[in-house]
């Protein structure tokens, strides 16, 4: 067999070199050259045919008008785990490639093994482990009370041997745990390097598209929280899912950051138990703290994650600062936005916090990324500063502009219905989101246009 041609590409600027060197001559960056395979299209087709999954290799592509394209709905299969199906966009899509990342021990392998156990005999599957022995995988499955009969596993790290095995068994679902341990014989780099991860993922993606097998790739994360390996890895796959959660908390959040077959930022909530991950059908209950009575510095908002409205409690602590530069700490929110909101509160609300330390936290470890949290954050800060609780059973949401106006947010009606369903009696929202009747069920809705009006509504 002819030796595969390789090149060395700079991961910073993309410049290509014929041999490895310490410094890129184009951008002058050091130690950024990685080995990549340079292979002709004819060789790729021949390799695909030899591997037994040519599929579309015999099809010659041609320019086609979109009006001539036959549009068919994606064939989806429910995994048996409702929260996972929600994040995937309604179930497994045939031939899709899903990348799941998260901190060590957060539950990535547990969730995928539970998924294969739920699928059972409905879809044939193979669990490829590159980090554990088959005995360890079987022991975990037994601990999770999963049926061992339909589960098939393979302990292998060579992508060529993995493809040979799955080409013979033809599974409908393939799990690779993890992509950082897989390597290809075409490269001399060590497993886990940028070039090995990229080339191995490319071959597995090509296999998924040509065979119709749904592939799940488990990805390690760096200390910054991103998936280890080249950034192109996230562009190659169809969906990117992240497991989030504090190490000391039993709750886990699975969030979709990319999904070609469903909504982005969709959220699934799980609770870790002795028998693995358990679904949380009503996540609003865990994000709301149970107070015995009204508490200062606490406000409840309705955020929207994907297609799901969630009730989340925002807590604030305002204290006299002994520093020349008071602290601004935000957990679950953007810290720069907190500083901006405090300036708006001073300028248009007449409330100064320039000599106060301000700490803001979103209960439950969830991260709120939308501007609907602006109004409840300011109300929580004002409540803590005055040491006066907000009216009981009150929720709020709305974007706060730099001129003190309260801007509407999307899906206001659905947020209000969710709050009414949980028994809230009062809502402070942007006037454009308030219904004409001023009520949703038994809940009174107060529409405000300015920050000063929202502050007056809390008295």
C-alpha cells in the first residue's frame, strides 16, 4: 500500500508546510504545526469501498436546482430518555454525528450507556471504549440495572480496526468513548493530538453519512471548558452537546450549543442517583429555593432555554465595601452586564451602589444568557440594598436599556403562562409583553415602560 502523503498545517493561521518546524514562517507562531493527511479523492473512494461502507461513493455529484430536490422528513427514533430526546430535537436522526462534552465524572458515559440500554433490541448498537476495559463497562451497566443482553462493546482505539468491526456488524448506533483516545495508522502523531482527533473524527463522520449509523462522540474538555482538540471538530459534527453542573451538586444540565436537526440552546435536566442519571420533568422546581417566608435580595424570573420556559431564582447580596474599587461578582450571569445594569440603576433609578460590593447568583447552577434577566437582577439588587423583600409570589422579566427603558423579550405570553401555572400571583414585565386584560389566569400582570415604574411597582 502506498504511503499516505502528509503535510504540516499551522493551527493559528492555516499555512501549510512540507515538513515540521518549530516556528510558522507565515505568522511567526511557535509550536503550532500539526500533521494532517493529504489524500486524493480517488484514494478516499477506494478506501471507503475497501472498508465496506462505500454507500454514496459511487454517486457522482452534480449541480441540482433545489426545486428538483426530494425533501423528506428526518427519520427519528426516540432514545427512551425524554430529556435527551428534547435536546437532540425530537430523537435520534439516522446518520447523525453528535459530540458530547463535559467535565470528568459528570455523567457523559453513564448517559450514553443508559441510552443504549433503553434502546435495547429496538436498535442494534456498539459501545466502543478507549479508556476502560470491557469488564469495567459491564460492571457499570450492571450497577445501573441495565439489560446486558442487547449491549455490545468493543475495546479498541485504532479507527481502522473499529470501522472494520462495525462494517461487519452494521450497528444502527455507535458510541465512541472518547474521540481523544482514537488514532489512525495514517499519522505518526500521538493519540489526542490535533491531527489525530481531526482525522479520526473525519473518518467516523464519513462512515456515519455513508452507512446511516448514528454516531456519538465523547469529547474531553480543556481547563477553559472547551472541547479538547481542533475547533474544526465542532464544525464537522451535526450536534454539539455540553454537560454542565457543579461537582458538589447532584443536578446535571445537558445543553445543545449546535444542532442541525433541532433548536439551539435546548436544555435537558438530570439528577445523578445511585442508579445513574434520572430525568427531571419539572426543572423549575429545583431552580426555585424554598424559603419559609419573604426574603430580601431574591427575585424570580422566567427564562427561556430553547423551547422550554424555566422559572429561575436570582439572588443578590449588597454590602458596604471596604475597598477603593467595590467588587462586582456574577455567577450564572455576565459580569460586565451586571456593571452596566448597576450604572443604569444609578442614573435612571436614583439608587447608588458605587460604594457597595454586589454579588449576584443564579440558583441551581444554571447559566442565563438572555437579556430577560436584566429587570429581575436589578430588582434583586434593590431588594438587598434596602433589605426589603419583594412582594410575595411575584415574578419579573425584561431587558433594561441604557436610557432606562424596559424592552420586551420574545415569547412573553408563554413565560406568563408558565409563571401562572406555578401559582405566582403578580408579574412585572415590559408593557409590550403585558396582555390587554392585565391578567393571565389568576395572576395580575403589571406592564412597565421605564425602570422607575418597575421600582415603584415593587413598593
